[in-house]
C-alpha cells in the first residue's frame, strides 16, 4: 500500500461554532516526510489531532493503514506516534518508567533494549532515573518524543517540533527524523518555519484558514515560491533608480540609500552577476550587501493574493 493515510472531506466545527477545518482531502505516502506548513491558527493542530483520533471530525473520514480512525480506533492509533505541540508530561515518574509505561499502553511487550536505544538516541540516557518534573523544557520535549516512539509507530506526528527549542535539540530532532525515515517510518510535521520544511520534507502541504491550499514536492514548491531579496546599500544617496537598471525592477529603499532586488532563490545566479555589473557601469558604489529569504508569511500573502 502506497498511501498510508487517507483524509477525505474532513471538516471540524468546534463547539464554539468555529469551523477550523473545511473539507480537507489529503493522502500521505508511506515512507515520506510531509511538512504541513501554515501560520498560527491555520488548523494544523486540529488536523493532526483529528487524524490521531483525539479530535472528533464533524464530517469526513480518516484511515491510517486502512483502519478507520473512528470505527477501528485501536488498530489505527497503534500505528501512530504523536508528539503534541504542548508539553503534557509533568510527573513524579522517572524518564525510563514513563517511556516504558507508554509502550505498554499500546499493548506491546516490554523491550528494555529498545527503550534504552530510544533514550540514547535522544540524549536522555543520562537522565533515565530523573523525575520528569525536574527536567528542563527541552528535556521534557525529548521525553515526549521518546514516549511517541516507544511503541514503534509506523507514522510519527510532530506538531511544531522545534518551535521554541534550543539549537541542539533542533539538530538532534532533524537527525532523528532522518534515521526514522531510513527505517521506513512516515513522518508528518507541522511548522510555520519554511526553513524547517525546506530542510526536512519530501512534500509540503500549505494550510490556511482550515483549507489545504496546495500540496507539492518540496523542490517544486521552493522553486515556485522561494523568493529572495537582496538589499544593496549605496555609498551615496540617489534620487531615482537609474534608467539603465530598469530591467532589474529594483526598489528604492532607506531614503535613496539602498536598492532592493527581488529574485527567485532557485534560479541561477546570473541575474545577480549582471546586476552587479550594471551597478558598476551606472557608477554606483556599494557600501554593503545582504540577502534575505522570503518568510512563509510573505509567501502566504503571495499565495492568497494569487487566488
Ligand atoms: N477547542 C477549540 N475550540 C474552539 N476553537 C478552537 C479550539 N481549538 C482550536 N480552535 C481554533 O481553531 C483554529 C485552528 O487552531 P489550530 O488547529 O490550533 O491551529 P494551528 O495549529 O495551525 O495554529 C484557531 O482559530 C483556534 O483558535
Ligand atoms: Mg498548532
């Protein structure tokens, strides 16, 4: 089976009357890393929670490995590991006991060797006897991941895995995701950082206001949407962009002390070379240069205004 998750016509209206998901159709392929990208409030957590059977859909169906999440909840849920956005682990139990217990919850036989491996992979082995409530936020998050992996799920959901975590954990997380994928796991992560999707995902789905507005291979998406901006600080102020530079569609910034060039981040860099040449020919002297990747927020504005 190539599609491990099928979401069909999924809608969620909360008790407040708010419609957080509006007719979502989505399939996740076995073995892929899928990034669900969207701004805060787009419905990412609601969608993940619905697929995991925690939030009940108002309409539509979800199957995981062919098991309906409502009618066949236990079988579907056993295939899933979920690392929620919020830290919910705060106990008097030790790290190892908590992770071991988590595996038992899914009816899997004890496997101390596996638990050790998971704790080592997450740099938690030194903390195995520590009570969870004594750990830092970053360490608690590692415990949440260990719990989610304890029953060897086929599909791992990571809800905003690196929002607010330190650089070290972020790096560990990316490595872990890479190793899990090599073992054939399917991984779905939500993020509002385009860099994260860019780093890890095979495919990217963009969600906005409860609707999936596009699903694409990452490379294609970055090519389509990844714009970069180069700011050129000038040594001398100018009144207007010289006529000779008009093909570059430059913007004037900083009261005439800078020029802004927008270009496609995947495109070849000949545009920049030509621009620098043209600047020199126009007699403009540069003070400094910096580039910036467009943010998801800007990409969204573009996407929404395109529609
Ligand atoms: N339990 C709830 N009751 C009512 N509205 C909710 C509830 N949970 C989330 N929402 C609303 O649904 C929308 C989507 O939320 P969420 O799925 O958490 O978005 P995201 O994870 O993309 O930030 C938001 O507007 C949020 O306020
Ligand atoms: Mg969320």
